[in-house]
C-alpha cells in the first residue's frame, strides 16, 4: 500500500525569532512522505522563508 503524500504549510510574516524553532519542530515529524512548504508574506525582519 502506498503512503499518501502530506503537506505541511507554514505561513510566515516577521517570524524570524520563531521560524528556525518551528522548522526544527516540524522536521521531527516521523512520516515517510511529508513535504514542508514555507510561505513568506513580505517580511521585513530578514526572515528567509
């Protein structure tokens, strides 16, 4: 049986202080077919999404 693809979408706006922590947490998800999409909405705090 094939494992369904699951997407995690993170929306970011000036979230630089929490973005790395959030990504570190999300990457701990144990699922074989998981993709993470980070969308930046015009941040001005040097967030690199």
